[in-house]
C-alpha cells in the first residue's frame, strides 16, 4: 500500500491592457480614435468600434465583463462570509503527490468549504483525495475510488512515459455512501507525480473546486433520488434517463464550472483571464463542431437545447462546460446567488428540469436560454 497522509480537519475558524494606455475612466459611447483599439478601465475591457460615422467605445465588452464580475463577486462573497462550521475535511494524500499542488489544492478546498459548507444543513464529512499514477494498485483496493479507475489508465500510462503531465483529472465527485449507511462527501483529483503548479495547464487550476462542487449538487438530491426514481410514472425510463431529465449537463457540469472558476481565481483579473484562456482553447478544438456555430443569439439558444442530453448528441458533455458555465454565471449576476441556490434545492422538484426552473426562477427553460443568450454569445464573439 502506498503511504497515505490522512488528516482530519474541522473548519472553525483585470484584464491586462492590450493598448498603449489603460486610460482614465472610459464611458461607453464616448469617442475613441483607433478602430479595434482595446483599453481597460476599472478592470473592464472596452473596444473601439465604428458607430455610424464615428468611432466610439463599445459597451458590449463592458456589459459582458461587468456581468462576469458581478457573478464573481456574488460567489466570492458567499465564501468570504460563509458558514465555517458545517464541514469536517478528511484528507487522503499520497506521498507521491506533488507538494506544491498539495498546498494549492488544500488552500482551494479550505476556502471553497466556507461557501460549500454554508449550504449544508448540518456538519458533514467531506473526504478529499489527491493521488498519482504511482497509487494505481492502492486505488484498486478502495471501492469508493475504484469504480471508474479504468477510465484513467491511459493517462497513467502517458504520465509514466513523461507525456501529458500538464493535465489533472477528477477522481471523486459525490455525496454518497462509503461504508454502508454512512453518507459523506468524496472529492478529489489525480495528477502526475512529476507535475507541478507551474507546469499545469491553466484550466487545471479549477478542477479540485469543480469536483468538490458536485458534492454540493449531490447533497440536495441524493436523499430523495432513489424514492423518486422508483415512483416514476414512466417505468420505461432507466436511471440515466431519469437523471438526465432532472440534471442536464449544462447544469451538472456547466454550473460546477461557474462556481469552480470563481473559487480558483483569487482576483478579478485572474477570473477574466481564466475564462479568456478557456474560450480560446475551445475555439481551437477542431472536434467541437458546435462552437463555430455560435454566431447569433438564436444559434446559442439552439445549442443550449441541443446539449441538454448527452445521449443524443456526442458533443453535449464537453460543450456543456463552457455554455453551462456562462449560462449560470448570467443567472447569478442577474438574479443573485440565492436564485442559483434555489435551483440546487429544487433539483428533485416536479418531473423534469423544466419544473425546477419554473419553481426557482419563475420562467421556462426556453425563456432562460433566450435571456442568457446575449451574454453567452459575447464570450464567443470576442466582444
């Protein structure tokens, strides 16, 4: 067995300018001098665009980034003022796990717990795992971690060959029984034993708080899911069918990214840069055919509908991360974190996710898509 450190902890306790000047205060609509010039004012990016016969600073970029930063502030405020009493963290850390990544992820977990724990009704145990390819044999002896281990074997092989070491992987992301009858949180990551915080790809910084957020999502539906499934009116629905009706990937994975990006970025500048990196990377993927189609609000609405069910569209799962992240970022900016919390709490409301959104936001899913589409489009149009 690989040496493992187990520690029980009870919690008690701007975009860089691309123009020569990051200028004095800029007002949307004010005259500018150079087409496509970019400037930054109060951490928000402005673009000089043609407006009739004159050039003026575009408010489109300002509105997009103001929305992002409003959501960021809401999420971070929840962590800064959150309940610190409702989480008991138990760390399981391999001796082969890189020390600087251990330090980074531990800090992220403890900060995120101030928000995540505030959503629990009572103190809950959350197990945090950090392992590497060197722990494969040990991981196979742990039922809670072994279930999906075979999916990671190609990565283990690559890491042993010195390849792809800039990537980390989600290892656990559940609120469920470990020992029979004992509900607890389980969240964690895998990383190469040769990795370091400096060599990881930028996207990797948010994987730990992302996986941990799934614990919170599970917390609100796990106690009633099985009973609701057994009582379903349509007995032809299997477990995955039923799950998809209540938790489309845009919500499950997308909104987990909404939260994890805010948890991983310690400043407004880092937050905006992380999103810019993420969107730029997605645009470079030739296998994601959906991304280049996002050229109008109507195409965004259509795409959101298309990716609701990963069983019927092969790109749905991967595309749900950016589109869902931007969707729920808009929800939090527009209606506040409390509105998003209602969606969490109402996951088992009614028969479908449509019923949840009606109960939580007072609108249909189609209305939600329509209202959020301009914000999502702005991310992909470069405005």
